[in-house]
């Protein structure tokens, strides 16, 4: 598993670099070909390369992504290394170790019949080209298991916030800042008004038991073209995280109700909801099964966590497929220089994933007794 992980990490796969993602897909395909003894279907959409393996009529979806947030060349500053049982390198935690665990888990089963393995190449961008693939694959399945990195301490991700993304453009009127500023309509100043209004949206939502769980955050912003020109254009990107569908709908409503304050300016809003929330109800029954299987496998008691980050599990849950997320690597510092994986946990998590797949494939209900029905898996190792 460690050798496979090294091979994946050394093949950089920055989401925005389609050529790098295509090279990575080739390495992932070779890994799957060796362990699954089957050719993947290579699907290129909008220049992005995705891989899919299907065995029989899929009833269980194993889901992951091979793109990362790390630009090509990051290996020079953050090289692959293994020291004291800790593996490091760009994308090692999010989520190349999870991919290794998927393939080794499937290889440990007596038969992959009934499984689908989908590895997409644009998750870190919000899955713009792969969302339809994910939703289609999940729609016909009894369960989706997402090998994204675990939460703190190895906790499974039993709920995720929904995500909305917006870009607000302020159109003003440029003018010379020294000679005739009064002829301008300052898009930068209007942008400042809008940033404050946007920052207040979360507080304006109706109070409830989930108050405070919604965040509406202006992030990247820009305005103007030179220091002596009244800005004629300004932009701000907005990141929204919500606990449920109602909050997502309400934020969208308030975003679209924004109005300009300065005469001569106008607003243009783009974007909207990107990922639906992964409701705890979508994971609860599968988490109970996982907890029982973990006990049988001699693992430490499992914990569940609600996280603010989104994943493709939001999409599988959104189409009504029971979904359990965070089944990938145990480690930390995703997207950061300290990104790392605890190597010893990789086979442990692969065994759990294999046991979960076997449970559902053998006819065990998502919320049924984890004992029984998994005899085909027991005794084997991932």
C-alpha cells in the first residue's frame, strides 16, 4: 500500500492543470488495473479525466478523487517522505491514500460483483464536470462509501455543510480621480458597502437550533485599474456554508436581494448553491453498521463528526443514496504544508471499507445488524 501511495503522490495532479490530471488518471488506472484485474472506463469531460470501474449491476458505490489543490512543482518544497510511520507529500491525505485504500479493499473481496468505483478529477474545484456522473452512479445504489480523508482523530464524516458560491460584480463609472472624480461612480466604494451587507447575511437568518452554523464569507475581492482612476469595476467572491437546505435557500434569496447604495452603480450576481448539505440522516444507519464492524475487526470505537467542508458525498446523499464519508486516510493538515497520513491506519481503514461493502452486497440493510452476512469477507485481509 505504501509503494502504491508513493507512486500516486509523486504524480502531481493539480486540479486546474488538465494535462497533470490526465497523467494522474493514467497512474490511477494502472493501479486499479493491477488490483482489480479490470480495465477502467476513461471519461473525459471538459478536458478533465475521470475513471470508472463497474462490476455487474452496481449496488455499492466507492467514490474518490485524484485531483489535488497542489500546483505542479509542489513536490520540490514538500517532497514525498516516510518517517516514523508518517507519510507526507502533496495530496497524500486529501485524498490519494484514500484511493489506495479503495483499491486494496476491493482486491480483498472474493468478488467485486455489485461494486462501482468512481474516481473523479475535479472534486477540489466543486466537481463541475463530474457531478452528473456522481449523481447518476449513486442513484441506483443502496449505499455510497466516500474515501475522503477522515476528520480529526480518524472520525467518520457523518454530516457535511452545504456549499454555495457566488461572485458579485459591481459596475460603476470610471473617471479621473484628480480632475473630475465627481463624474465617476465608485465601484470600489460600492463594493465596500456590499461586502459589509454580505457579511451580515448569516446574522439575518431566522434564529433556530442551528443558528450560528451558517457562514457567509467574502473572500477574494478586487477593484480599480490605477491609483488615479475612480474604479469602474469591482468584484468579490463569496463562500457560503449552510447546515441544511432551508438555510441554503434563504441565503440565496438574500444574496439576490442585494441592492446598490451609490447612484450610477449596478450589481451583477453569478453563482448559487454548489453542493447540497449531507444530512446526518443520510449517514446514521451506515454509521451504526460501521461501528459494529469496527468492533468485530478489533478497531477502536468509531466516532462521527460534522464538518464544514464539502465533498462528492454531498451529491450522493442529495440524490437519496445512503452515504458514509470520511472512510479514507487517518492523518491531518489537508491542503497545508504539514499534510500527512498515519501509515499504520491504511490497512485498518481498508479492511473496514471492505467489510462495509461486503455487508451491503450480501443483502445486509444499511441500518441492519452488522453481524451476519459478511462471512465472505471475514478472515481475509486488505
